[in-house]
C-alpha cells in the first residue's frame, strides 16, 4: 500500500497548497509573535504548528475575503496561547520530589505494618513476658524501674526479657520463610537479633 490511507481529492491538494503558501507568507511573523508572547521558542513552534493545523481545518476562513489572513492567524495563535496558560493555571503546580524537597506527607505504611507485626508477635508471648518487654522497650524503663513497676525482682525482669526476646526471635525466624507471616520489622532488628 504505497499511497495515503484516505483518498486525495482536489480540495485536499488545494488546501495543502493554500497552507504552504500561508506558511511561506506568514510563518516567520507568526513565529515571532508566538515567541514574543510565550518567551519560549520551542513552545512558539508548537503554537505555529497548531495554528496552521487549525487554518487547514478552516481553510474556507482564509479564502472568504473577510478580513486579513495574518490577522486571523495571529488571533488563532493568541487564543491557543491563552488556552494553554489557562489550562496550566487550572492544574496545581508540579513539584519534583528530591532529597531536598521531601513529599508533603510522608508514607507511614511501613511503620503501620511494623507496628502490626510487633503487636501480633507480642500477643503470642505470655502476659509476664509481654509486660516485661513493654516496660523495658516501649516505656523505656531501666531494669530496676521495670522491677518496681511490675513488683518482681530485677533478676526476674532480666530472665523474662531474655526468654521473651528469644521467643520473638523464634517467631520472626519461623515467619520469614512463609508468605503472609510476620517478617522482622526494622525497629526490632537490633532488639531481637
């Protein structure tokens, strides 16, 4: 299939010749006008191209003898520029995320998943072990403070924390190979490692 996908008629070839002549006569002035309004040569070239496409679609407006062709082209170009600025103003400004400009709202999903994993693992512990870990790691009490709060000797706090951490390690070790089971959250790596 060597030819175009649509049949060419006389009007199509006449329109192409008209647009070529319009571009040759008014293209430079149109480009200068669009560049002056946009301040950007590449954007101005796009405006000129869009203007010529609209001229091709409305070629009867160019040959009807009403008004000047250049005036019509400049008006179309100005309208295209106005439409683009309005469309750009209607959208929120685009801001690239970099290290210097972090996202407006940090993604906290990892912290939520970690908290759920830890709570699930703590639920598997005995109440005595869970209470010791809560006092030591969540409330950040010393062994002596935890012993006073729980009403047990300091040696018992140390022993229960040892066995509680061992049970947590085992829970996370077992869960690391199965889909859907708890993985070791980042915050507990140094505690249970």
